[in-house]
C-alpha cells in the first residue's frame, strides 16, 4: 500500500513534501528516478529510490506497482 512517485525533480519533491505533510511515512514512498544524483538525494531523505525509467515495465514491477496504493 505504498505510493510511487515518478521523478524526484522539482515537481516530484513537491509531491513528496505534500505526502509527508499529510502523514505518509518516508519508507512508504517509492521514487522512480533515472538520474543517479536525484535518486541518491531521495534515498538520503529516507525514501525508497529505484533508478530507472518509469515507462519501463521492469522498473514498475520492481516498484511493486501491483501492490501500490497510489501512483
């Protein structure tokens, strides 16, 4: 029942900030991000980060999209 956020740029970080402000736990948020530095920042913030393209079926399966509560 986790939340998947595609991208950790300006908009992705704003979405994460809103999720956290509404009580979501950082470890219940999965970031899919192609850039290594952004993925590293997400991980440093306590989020789960997967490096890859969010349009890839493999990365979506790795993010457990079938079990996600929100995407």
